[in-house]
């Protein structure tokens, strides 16, 4: 469309020329404003795209990473590990799936870490997050591996559990929600806590 060819109705003589110029000027200004507006909106969309893509996988959590020697490598903000039951079944043993993904409990004295005295870290069977250091393990006599504190307060989540007619505090993995066990207040010093864990929810790795 050529704006200059457009007639200006109802304006005679010299006034028509001035009117046409004014019309043209206003038209160009309006057009420019529209184009700039479109470009700005397009730029905003381009800039916003990576953020919305990054946020898509789901909620983020803060966890503390630990080296193979058990030294803290600081906290990081990462997307939660979310998998379907089919994916967890493919990754885990039937018992580990039952305990870690369905809040089950392994039989007392049946787990492989109940009497494990080796020096190292216990990591999540599902996502490998560091959960306990062997330096805080003690013999509770219960038949389950027991610790008086997690390796990092941010790596585990405590939540009320009223199943089986008992009021308990369940402990799960912050990163993947794996059920790990329960915590009780009859543990040894210095915390007085007993983190009663299922061996099958854990993977022991010797200290490097
Ligand atoms: Zn986990």
C-alpha cells in the first residue's frame, strides 16, 4: 500500500497538501510504532523462551553434594528426579521398588548393611544422593542400619507417617522422594536421634 496515493477526502487546495503531509507523517509514525512494538515483543519472546524451557521439567530442590571421600562439595539447585513406576521398576530390584517407591519396610536383620562396619558413604539407591556417613552409624540392635544424623540436613525430608496405626516420622530422599526409613528420638549422643534405615534403599560406597 502506498500512503502517498491515498486521496484526502473533503480537503480543498493548499490545505489538502498540508493535510496529506500531516496524514502521511502520522501514518509513518504509527507504522514505525507498530513495527517497533512487534520487534520488541518478538525479542521478549525469544529472550523468555529458554527460561520457560528450563523450568518445564518440574520443581527444583537444593541438595548438598559430597565427594567420594565424604567432603562437602557445596549445595546445588537441581530439578527433582521424577520417573514413572515403570522406569523405577526397570532400575530397581523388586524389593527396592517396594521399599523405596512404595514406602515398604525390609525384614529386620535381613538387609545387607545392618552389620556393615566399613568406612564410606551410603547413597540413595534411586538417585545416588549422599545420605549418611558411616562415621555416624551405630549398632541399634533393631536389625536395620541406624545413624544418629544424615550426612546433610538438606538431603533428607522428614514427614509425618501415621501408617500401621503408629505415629512416626518418615525419612525420604530430597532429590527423588525415595522412602528411606524413619527417625526416632531414642538415639545416642550427640543428637539423640536414630535414623532407622532400610538397607535396600541405600547403596554403600567405600570411602575413596
Ligand atoms: Zn534419591
